[in-house]
C-alpha cells in the first residue's frame, strides 16, 4: 500500500516535468529563420519561397517571388529606355541621313523598261508580314509608352478601348506574322546565303554615302541582314510571344518573365531596324518601292543596285526566248 | 486614416483553409479564381508552417507601377484596388506581384485572360459603395459597412489579422512576448519595407 502511494506521489511529481518536455521548444530554437530573414535572403538570391497548396493551380504555391520586383524594374525602366532610344534614335538617324544624302536617285534616270523583281506571291507575303508587324509593333509600343503618352491625351476610357483592341490584334496577328516568316524563309533563303561579294558591299557601306554602287546579286548584304534579322529575330520574337499568349502552359512565372524580357527587347530593336528598311524602300531611294509595289523595277535601277542579278535575268530571258534547237546564225 | 494591412501569424495557422472558403463565399468568387490561398512551407518536415496569403495591399504597389492602362488606385485606408472597367487583362500585374495575388478568369481563345480579379480587402471597387453592380464586379464591401475582411474576422485560431498596421503589429508583438517565439510577419518586408520583430 505504501509502495502504491509512493508511486502515485512520484507520478504526480513527474507530471509537470513530463508536460514541460512535451511542449514545443521555442521556434527560434528549431534552427528556423524568421519570415523577414527568409524574405531578405530570397530577395538577395532571387529565389522564390514556395510550398504546397491544396488548390489545383500550382502557380499559387509560390508564396513570395522577389523576381517580380526585378521584372517591374525591367518593364518600367530598362525596356522603356531600350525601346525609346532604339526607336527615337533610329528616327533621328534617318532624318539626319535624309538631310545629308537626300533621296537617292537613279543615276542613269528612268529607262522606261522594267523587269519583274518580285512575284505576286512574294509581294503578298511581304505585305502580310509588313502590316501585321507594324500593328504588332505599334500595339506593343502602346503597352510600354501609351500610359504616359496617349492616356493623358485621350482619357482612360478611350485608352482602355484602344489598348484592349490592341491586345486582341496583337494576339491574333501573331499567326499571320509567323506564317509569313516561314513563307519568307522558303521563298528567299536561297538568295540570301552570304557570299564573298557581301564583304566588298559592306566595306563600301553599300554605296550609301559615296556615289559608287558595289556589285550585288538578287539581294545585297544590307538586304541579307534585314532578311536574316527578320527570320531569326522574328522567329525568336514569335516563339517568346507564343509562350506569353498561352501563359503558364510551358513554363512557370520565372519563364514567363524571361519570355517577356526577350520578347520586349528583341521586338523593340527589330522595330527600330525595320524603320530603316521602310525608309530606304520608300522616300529614301527612287525606284525602290516598285519592287514591292508593282513587282516591276526599272532596268536602270536594277542595273545600279543588283547588277549580277540583272545579268542572270537577261541571260535566262535569252535562253527562254531561244528555241531549244536554235543555233547561232551561220552555224550550219 | 488607418493604414490597412494583413498579418498572418504562422505559428497559429492550422491550414484549415477557412479563410479561402469564406472569401470565395463572401464575394461569390468564380470557379478557378482564388483571392486568398494557404501555402504550406516544409510540408511534412520539421519546421512545417502554413501561411495564408492574398494581396498584401503594398506600399508603392508593383501592380500599379506596371499596369499599362493605369487602372489601379489606393484608397484613403491604403487599400490597393483596381477598376475592372479599365483593366484589359494583360497579365503584367501577375508578373510584377511578389505574392501572386492577381487572378484572371480564362475566357475566349488561346490563353486569353479576362479582367483581373484580386483581394479587395473586402473594400469593393470604384463603383458606389454597397451597390449591386459593385457586388457583381468586386464582391462585398465590408469596409464601407464598418467591418473588417471576412477572412481574418472568421479565422478560428486568429492567425490571420486584418486592420490598422500598427494595431495588428502590436497584437502580434504581444503574442510573441507571451509565448516566447514567433516567426515574423510574412510578406511585410516585401510589401511594406517594414519588419515586425519575431
């Protein structure tokens, strides 16, 4: 009996001690970082703090993503500066060039004879890409600059209506743009393979400043640059654009942000580059627009800018006119 | 005026998800959209903890900074709200938001997003307070009725606190002092550039 009492007493005495050890040790003793410390480290390392969520949307599992603040800096400052300098800078350069050099005339004057430079398919495809590119570019620039330039002028309701329409146009025109890029590659890749003569053309800067015309085939080195810029640049812009158009279908938040950065920078630079292409194909050079307008270019213009192409065309035309069994006069 | 904030005491959160459910119910939030969610860190491991997260109504809000149509505004209570009549659903706020708060109804072709939806701190939107049109667009406006957000109000362990930042920080500090530990105020450094000692 005494033994049992002693045991009970002992148990009673041990009770509080047992309860003490069962209580969780202080959080800070468990080697855990505080929320603030975790956030600071994540921000410094550019890492996300992620866990598990019971809802199906896995994007929701990210508790804090500090890269969002970097993306904000890119969108509001970096991209605005890159796009602003590229587009305005190119505009300024072209204006300056026009003042110095003026419209580049056909040195030999209009010959009155023309030859076919681009077929209907080539021209239709060019203009499909051109119109979609211009609208894509302008609606894209509107997303970066519209809030500061257009919104104060036309007011919030009109600006939202315009930008909303622009968003749909941007989404839908991505498809004809991409199709056109593929068709361009199939139609023109062969004539745009770089060759040795391109170096000479580049050395003379395409005769832009002097009066000489370096020789060129169907496309000169400048056009080849525009072509490969369109195909590769346009290809990457399109690919990153599809990542953005189908958000989170192939990547997570980090990938989406990266796709936006690639898309924004490349598109802004391409837009600036295409301003030069538009300039030289319209006001910058006499006779150049016809190539993509009617498809028929003046013989003198062609001889001055694409001498080797003209030679090849003339040779081909002569072969076509002559019957297969025709012999030179006096040969038999 | 008060500076409204959320504070989640992760030493109290038991991941019951009642805040998520109450929010969806209060505002009749559509399927697929979660204005609030509970994230569990170190799930099943020592040091596991759950945090209820929604829009933190940041100081110098990143969403407002990147919005191409400038549809965000901050109320006198420092609640960050947006105008759905101006939003175009571009998704930029989701890329910029550190807390993944903006949500988009999926509609139309491709991944085309509808107008953004997020936690309103139960403060409705730019429509007239407590009107039917405000309810349809933004949900209930409890703040206009003198009430605090439903998620915090009905939190069973009072892990989630909502109210003036100074008051809820004081409540949290007192808790930490009494129990002798705390893991800190999640998101405060990022949202308010401010720290509550743990």
